[in-house]
C-alpha cells in the first residue's frame, strides 16, 4: 500500500488524496495551521502532527525521494530557480561559450557563478552571501574573477584582448593565458575598495596597484567602490592622489556604486 | 520543478530524523546510529546543519546550500543535451 493512501485517514482531510497533483512543503512552527493548501502547494506543519502521524509522513518523504523527487530547502529552491533563469540568458551563455577552451575550466565555473552574482547585484539585492560562497570555494582567484566580472571586464577588456592577440600572426593560447593570468591574479586594470580597509590601507593598495599597472605598460586604473562608505573612501583617495594624476579622473556614479578611472 | 518536496529551515530536523541523521557537537550532520560518521556531500565535504539544502536520489545525496553547490545541482538536474557546460 502506498503510504500516501494512509495519510488522509491519519490526518483526516478529504483532499489529501490530491497530494500527487500538488507540491508538498514542510514547515515546523506553532503558529501555522497543521495543513493548508495554498496556490497549488500543500503545506504540512510537522510541529502539529500527532506522534502516530510522523512515521507516515516520513514514509511519504522517503518514498518520494526513492521515486526521484528532490528534497530541498525552500530558499535554496528559489536560488536554484533564479540561477537557472539567469544562467540561460543569451548574453551569459554566449560569454561562457566564448571563453570555454580559452581560459581554465575552473575559471569558467567561477565566471558562471560570478555572472549570476552580477545579475543579482544589478537587481539591487544583497550579494554578500553569494560572494562569500565564491570566495570560500575558490579563494582569492574567485574573488578577483568575481570583481572583474562585476565590473564587466570579461566583456570590455579580456574578450577584446583575446581578439587582438588572436589577430596577431604569432598568436598562441599560452601567450594569451600568460596575460590573462596576470589579469586575474593581479588585476592591473582594476582595484576594488573594501569596507574593511582603512583610508591608509586603501591608499597603499592603490599605489601598489598603480605600480603593477606601470610595470605592464598600463597607464590607467579603475577604482571601484560599492556602498556609501566606500564611495567616501574613494573621494578621500582622489584628493591625495591628485598630484600624481595626468588628467582629470573620469567618475561614474550609481545609486550604490562609484567607478573612477584615473590616468597616471 | 514539479518533482520537488520543499521544506523550510524549521523543518530540517524532521527531514534529518526521517533519514536517521542527527547533529554532532560541532553542528555537523552525522549518522544517528553512528555519531562519529559525518555525512558527506557528493564532493566529499562534511556538511553543517546551517549549510544543509536538501537531499537528492542516489543513495541519499546530501546537498549544501552555497551557490557553487546549487550550480552543480542545477547541472545534475538538467537534461544533459541542453547543458552549456
């Protein structure tokens, strides 16, 4: 006998036989009703189940898993579905396809996660947890690729760089990868101000980054900041850097970010 | 995604009980009848209660809730013919 068939009698609701057509959601609290149907989903509050009802519902859950159903936390399901939508966007698929075989496979994974983070950020949502996930899994390389992706550099810098190099008669993938490696490990084009940095630390890092850029013949640097605190840090930086700059910085401001291009 | 049972964080304990799992002193998910044995993800990672996102078929494959694990899950659930990777 299918355990689903036993559940209606135990829980005493006539619509339970419709469970197969509804989504099942489990929760546990002392305020929600024991059973509730809402927008095609049947919610069961396990906190309010009688002791004899537990094993029956547990059997339903086990059987469902064996039949191939996925058991997933509701929030994780939302993230999963949102990721699938973003991941299937034409521009993201094309960018990933473009870089497949040109950059390391691991970096494709990071870029894919970073493209999702970028989309979430552009919708005005908090991305700190997503970024932590990327950095926890991939370390500094993950952080750098994520930053470069968020600033659009894979499209605006790295792709054109590849195409420019590819057009040269002495092109080799290894030559491109050597420069790509510098970009993702040292980010000579870009510097991202973090909230944990003091003004002095931010200044020291910018000077160091300018030095790296000079070494590679790059005479500009993009400084990025997200949030009011970092925006103010960048304003302080610009005042101190002014004597070293060869032209007026180009400033792009959004509601929650600032991007400054400096030439030196 | 019709073939899904969802649960909110408050019902995690029920799910773990269902699969005969419990939590050790460091908050890792363990086998109830062998508390020294921590549950592993398909990548061989131990999994804390806070990181627990669910279970999928295949000898009870435990899933973490971080973005990278969910991307992997998305690929596992996808029709292989439509995958970009």
